[in-house]
C-alpha cells in the first residue's frame, strides 16, 4: 500500500512539472506494466486527483 501511494505521488509530481501524462509516460516514469499504470491512473481519477481527457490512443490525464 505504501509503495502504491509513493508511485501515485510520483505521478502527481510529473503532472505538476509537465501538465499532463499518458499511460505510456506513467509506465515509463514508474517502471510498471501497462495494467498497473492504468490501475493507478483510474484510482487517482476516482479519488478526484486527476481528470481523464480523451479516449483510447489519445487519452491523457491532467491534474484536477
């Protein structure tokens, strides 16, 4: 659980620096699988921390 929160905190930092993040960028930044990156981003969206923009290939996330 602590590791997951740490990873999600890294996503927030990335977003603060870059303004947006894709699933691929999250995978690369955290060195996790596609499914794991997607799960983190989905959880963060449900927590109201990020907003998903677009669908499928063009999807990216921004801070709420």
